[in-house]
C-alpha cells in the first residue's frame, strides 16, 4: 500500500514536471514568434522609408524634364525607369506600388511596399504621415 502511494506521488510529480515544461516551452515559442514578426516588421518599415526617399529623389530628378514618378496607366503606378532608380537608391527591385499622387504638389499620397510576408502602407493626408505594417499569413491555396 505504501509502495503504491509513493509510486503515485512520483508519477504525479513527473506528470506535473512534463506539463510545466510543455507550458513554458509553448510560452517561449510564442514569445519568440512575436519578437521575430515584430523585428522583421520594423526592418520592412525601414526599407519602405528608404523606398519613399528613393521615390522622392527620383521625382526630383524627373522634374526638369517635366515628368514625375507616377504613371496611373501602369499596374504598379511607376513611370518608366523609376524602379531602376529605386533599386539604385534603396536596393529594392520589386514590391513598390504608388496608389495616389498629387501632381500639383508633387507629393506621393499613398503607396505600398511588400517584402517577404509584410505589407507596408504609407499614407499622407496633407499634414501627417501614416505608416501601417501588416504581417501576411497565407491560410489556403487552391
């Protein structure tokens, strides 16, 4: 009888240890995932800000010729040769889409930048800049 009680106590201790270890490992993995997503999102935001500066620099270069970086007839909104300049200045060769541009003020009002699983969206309302970073997670593929 006493042997069974000690056996049960040691079994319960082992089960408790395994459960506690599993919970701690789960919490650590979740924390690591959140930290990884957040830090890579900050990196994507930094790249998008570099893209914005590259677009403005290219727009300044195109100004004397009477051109701008925006071409609404193109799927990405970028005029010919703009992506080459963005690649030269920011090191980004794809994922840039200009959605809105003010020709009178020569201001980019909205653009997106996508890299890896992140989508960075820039909006300018005339006074303030707004940056949004989204993590994209594929759920289904048909």
